[in-house]
C-alpha cells in the first residue's frame, strides 16, 4: 500500500477516536486536515484506489458526525454526508457497495439523533443489505442502530429481534462493548414489554462486559427499569450519580433522558420543587438536542410536578388551575406534531395532565372533553401512563357522581397493577410495585369516604391492599450465588459482632463490606420472575360481617385503621354492623407510639439505674393508658379484636394495652385470606433454638421444648442459620430465643442472630411456610417499615406473606429475663389450643409488667376461592 495512504489511515483512526471521546471540535479539525492532505490520485494500483476511496468517504462521514456534535445542525452535517455519498459512488466497484452502505448507515444514525426514526430505519436497512456475510462487526452495529430506530417508533418486537442479532454478531466479532450495548437494549425493550425481571437480567449481563468507567448509559437504562418496577428510591439514587457522569461525557440527549427519569423519581418521592427544576433542565436539554417528543414529555412532567403539591395544598383558584390546564393543552398540540417516542405519545401524556388540572379547577366538562380525545384503554402506552389514565377517569366519574363508573376505572387500573405484580418474583419487588397505585387508591379511598358509608370505605381500603398482598413467588429460586453472598455477609457480621470495644474501625469496615454484599443480593432478587399466578381477592365488609354472623362471633371486632387528610379513622366491623369512627388528628397517637418505644427500651435495660427504670415504667403505664383511651375505648371491643393498620399503628403493643388483658388480639397490615380455624393436634412438630448473647436463651429454649413431645432444641454451635431456615419450611411451630434487629432502611435485611451470624428476612423470600406459628421472643424484630406506596416490610410481614399462620414477635425492647418467664407458659397454652392469639393472651394475663409481644395474624375462615 502507498506509504502516504498508510500514514493517513493512522491519522484517520486518531480523528475517529476524538469523535468516540465526544471531542467533536478536535475531530472536525483533524478530518478537515486529512481531507486537505488526501491526494487526488490517478494511480493505477487497485489497492491504493480502494484505500483512497475508503479514507475519503470515511473522513467526510467523520466530519459529518463532528459537525453535528458541535452544532446539532442536521443540514450542515448532511452536506458532508452528500460529499461522502459522492465519494462512495466514484469508488472502485470492488468497494463501492460497501461504502454506499456505510454512507446510508451513517445517514440513518444522524437521522436517529434528531428523532426521524422511520427514515433512519430505512437508511440503516440499506446499509445492512450491503454487508459481506462475514462482516460481523458491521452487522452488529447496524442492527443495534436499527433496533433503536424501530423501538422509538413503538415496534418493540422488531427492535428485540434486531438487538438479538446485534448481540450474536458482536459476540462473533469479539466486540464486548457492542455486545454489552445490545444486551442493555434487549433489557430495555423487555422492560417496555413488561418483563422487568428479564430486563434487569439482560442489563446485568451487559454491565459485566463493561469496564467500571463506561457505565453511564447502562446505569441510565437500569434506573429507568427500577423506576418502572417501583423501586423509586434506588432509581433516584442511581440517577443522581448518573446525570453528572453523562454531563461530563457531553452526552446531551442521554443526560436529558436521565434528568427526565430523575425528575419522575423525585416526583414519586414527593420532592416536588426538585422534580420541577430537574424536569425543566431536561426539557431545555432535549430542545437543544432537537428531540421534540421528549422535550414535550419533559414539559408535561413540569406541569405534573406542579399539580401534585397544588392538589395536596387544598383549594386552588379556578383560574390558576385552568391556566395550567391550558399550558398542558398547548404542550399536547406540540406533542401531536412531534409524534410518539418509544410507544409513548407526548400529546396523550399532556392531555392526561390537562384533564387532572381541569378536575382540580372543578371544570368537569373540560376534563371529560380532554379525556375523550385519548385512545380507549391506552393499550400501547407504558404501564404508568395507563394507570394514570384510569386514575383520571376514576376521579372524573367520582366527581360527577357516577360511582359505578368510577369503581370500574379503579378496578381496571388495579387489575393492570395486579398483572404487573404477578410477573415479579421477590417480596420487595411486589411491595415496591404499589408505588404506581398510590394516586388510584387515594382517589378510591377519598371517594368512598365522601359517601359516608363505612362499608364502602372498608372495601376501598382492602381493594388497594389486596393487589400487593402475598408473596410474588411460590418456590424459592435456584440461586447458589446469592446463597454464597449471604453466607459471606453473615460471616462478616459475625466477625464484627466479636470485635472488642477497641476495634470500632474494624467493626465498621466489616459492617460496610457486609452491607455492600447485601445490596448485591437485593439486586439479584429483583431479577427473579414471579410464578405465583393470581393475586389475592380483596375481602369486603359484607363478607366479613357475614362470616362473623354465621359463626355466632357476636363479640368479635375487626378494626381497620387509616389516616385520611390527617385524620385518624377506623372502620369497625362486627357481626351486626359496619361503622366508621373518627379519632381526630393522628399526630397525638403517633407521638404516643414513639414515646412507648423509648419507654420500653429504658424499662428493659438492666444497666440503667433503678430510679430511672421506675420512671420509665411509670411513663410506660401512662402512655399505654392514654393510647388505650384514644384507640380502644371508642371501639367497644370486649371480645376478640383484629386490628388492621399500617405504620405507625403496627408498632403499637396492642396486647399490652390495659383493656386487652386476657383477650385474643391479632394484628395485620391487611385483611388476609386463607387462615383456617384452630385444630389442636398431637402431631405438630416444634423446633426451639437459642441464639448467642441471650442471657436466658438456652434455658428458655429447653423450657419451651419440654412443652412439646418430640421437640427439637438447638443451642450453642448447633443453632445455625441452615437448621433454622429448614425448620421454618418444615415445622408447625418454630420458637427462636434470639436477639435480632429490624433494619428500617433495608427492611428485608431484618435479622435474627444465630451461632454462625444473622439469618436475614431476605433469605426466606420465596420459601413457602406450612401454615406455621413462629415465635420470635427477643428484641424488636416485630418492627416494620412502611415503604413507598404504603406497603409494609419487615421480618414478620415476610413470614406472613410466605404462609405463616401467625407470628408472635415483640414490637419494642423485651428483656431476656421477661421473655424466659413468659414463653413456656405461651407454649403450654399453644399446645392445648393451637390458637396463638388465645395462647398469648393467657400467657400475659397475670404478668405484672407490660409485655410488647404482639400476635400478627388475621381473621380465621376467610375463603381464598
């Protein structure tokens, strides 16, 4: 080859790298110099002619890319594309077809950058047809680009096929970066098709192929999937890191997309001002990049971020709300002109927000007219937009007095969420998905409250809660890597536990490392698909009242608590009637619950001087009496009581309230189905285990074991996580005399301490429990966290979701000595009755000091079918 051409070829590669590194000005300078130095050749040597044509064509294409990167001006870039086309047309016939195809492919890429997806796909298809059969790299890149083009037009299955070809061809070409991009895009399309576990699995494969410093775009797509899955806190954290990375890399469109999803996450987290500011930045960056459809979507998000606080702040002037609606309709017209992107029509999104502003203004006719412009069912729209569509229709129908139509919209929206939830395979994913139903359930509950009918309010509460009840999977995943990671984390925490008082830094290092591993396990669990099938049918007030009446349970009361508009209310159901009780502001009860936790902690601490413990006991007695007066006196519950509540009322030691002494009391976060009546049997299997550091733990475990024939008792080095995990899946009664903790920030890593370290709630996810009774006798492992969307997570909720009939656990600090006194009595009653609520009530009846043990369970006899 001509030496000059070889040297120019090296300069071309250097210029191309400037484009790859997002330095378009430097690239443009190099390409212009190259084009100036390329000789006009009349050489007869065929190889030199071919190389000259390749270099000339590619330099014009490189200059086009650089020009677009500098100015964003497609017309200016297209002038260079045309010069490249002219060069390709004059090339020797041996390379002409390939170069013409290369020009078509680059023309398609530039059209992609300005949102002309259909034209882009046509040009890229021309490029694909020009490749030699063994040109795997070119095939991979063009299929990757065409997949993006057709996905933006909403042809998701076509896009998936293109990305799969790109994945396979890039593997043959040995290009890990292109293969990673293809896998990432496969994940993104799967997410758009509703397969979130499959999306996260593909994206994790993609991440494994990339160096750490090249993950900005990968993290963007992954965060979008996490948002759609309802894991909003994780999405927001990831996007907060990703936006600056993309800005530094000068990836303006990708940065704008990250800002858009960041704003959506902030909105879901009720950080309204931040959401509005970030959405505004996204809009400006989309406008600068020439992405009209996405710019409209960002504008719609700005208006939506303004809507949420206005709705919560109370009355807003009709004129101000109508002005906002007008701005949304103006955005809708711009969205119609811009066209859809990724199956999402910006004009439709804008009309949904306009309708909601009209509803806030009380202008039902304009809201109705706006909604009528939208396609029925919005079947091609993303899940979140379809839920928003049903929410707006429900709100309009309720406001217009058409309750039947409103309920149809609510049920349709909840049905979509139920279908979405059934595809998810971890407890955390299932509960997180409730995030997308917050507004729909809020409107349902608000409309029910306005009817003044207690039964309607009860039904609305349980309608929303049942959608996310139960576990997402009925068999545990075969994930040995997750098991190995949890074993490693357990070992680290066990080592940290043994570090002496002088080793604070080492303890902190071990703990941080364990937490990093725990987060990795969390992320793996999101990739498990669901196979549980149906979603639990909600219990109705009529059904519940009929059940209590049929079995002659005249004294039993079901108390379904809620906080609505800052007011604590309760729907009370007994065999005769359903009524609503209003308690007033929720703040006093919440403050009393907080004080109880502090009082129990001080009263149970033997290291605190006796006078201070006496003061704590006195305060504890006062606060329990006050809460009894606030929460129980109005209920007039003299028999069995089933409390249904969310936090903070789940943390109330209901059994310890004075008026509940000796009475059966059960607590749960929703009215669950499927619990059978107590049937005493001599065939029940019991396991009792004692963990380290429990002063009377070994004594307690043996005392409990003596209450049951054939009991298994594990103490010392035999009380390890593997044995306890197996026992939970196989035994009828499991008693754990262990210390433990509830992790409020990461509730699925609530844990109980055993000889080889902590057993995490996360390890039980997916393990079906055989209708067992689980007793957690020490510490505060009965605690729970109300996550975004209102769902409740903690060790007790996980055990109940996985099939435990009842879980008896402490919601506040419980001393080892007191637990050791109470537990043998509890088991003696449980052995005779097989009734955990009655056993707990009998065991605590004559105990002088308050005991914060609670029986988490539900009403017996509610059929599943």
